């Protein structure tokens, strides 16, 4: 899955680079401050990484995963706009447990991998003038995620009183334990850098705050609410339409 996404993203980037090179041969004229801003559409691919975690899991460690897809931005004013992304998002968490029963000690390591199709809808505030080469921005809005798959890599070690131990490693399908839809909010900041006329690098840093409980089986995962959260860093190439 990840190899196909990376290959597809690379192909799209090559196409966009060709368009950017063609545009680079034209003269770029930045709008003057007294010119009227026109409605502006931007589309393009985006790729980055997630540093995700799951709240409600005791002593959970973050997990790094791939983020890739496309985005669309509609700027209806010089300093304001709205955006929508369609992203493959690899998330999850790692955690360990130690249980002692009688003369036995059982240590387990869980590596939960959650794959989502995420659709963040963002309101954006752009700083500086439209024709500036570098424009900072802040974004805020809701996000919905559709679960594509879930796996748990379990490493278990049972330690006996004489010091001997038995290890078990296996992967299990975890999708039935996780709800199919996840809701939350995204807050972010970033920079748009103009390469040539109507061609931009979009650098974004976002933090996702899960609002819904993803725990579908409290009997298995406990009664605490489990919520996705995490930081993402991504780079996009936008072409104005």
C-alpha cells in the first residue's frame, strides 16, 4: 500500500514539475497592493509524516507513519480561504504491559497500526499580500477519518520462576476492535512559498485532536475512551487554476 502511494505521488509530482517548468518560462508579475484580489483555486499533491498517539492507553508511545494524498484550496479573499484534503494517514501507538500472576510474569508489547482515509476541512488565514513570495498562514477546522485497516503486532514474553521464558510474536487483524469513523479537529500553521506565477510550495504543520472514542470493544481494550491525536508535517505542491 505505502509503495503504491509513494510511486503515485512521485508520478504526480513529475507532472506538476513539468507544468511548473513551463510556467517558469513566463514573466511573473506580482499584483500591486491596489489591485482587486480575484478568486483563486489551487490543487496539488501532498506528502509528509505523522507522529501519532492514542490517548487513554497507559504509557503509550508515539508512532511515525506516512501521510500522502492531495489538497484543494479556494481563496475567496486575499487573506482568507478554505481547503479540503484527501489523505492516506498511517497512525497508531505503541505500549507495553507487565502482569504478574502467582509465580509467572507476562510482559507484552503492542504495536497498533491504524490506516485512515482522512478528510480535513480547514479555514485558513493568510498573512502578507497575495503577490508576496512567502506567505505565512494559520488553519483550523474539523476532520473526519474512515478506517481502512488496523493491525496489532504483539510480542509476549512469559517468565517462569526458574528464570526460563517463552516468547510469542504474531500479528492480528485489529479492525473489529476499532470504530470505522473517527471525528476530530485540526489546528495548524504553515508557509506558502511561490516558485513562479501560480505555483507554490505549501509547508504545513498540523495537530490533530480526536473528539470521538475509537474503542469498538471495551471488553478487549478496556473501558477508557481511546482517542487519536498527533502531529503531522507535510509538503505540498500547489498549482493555481
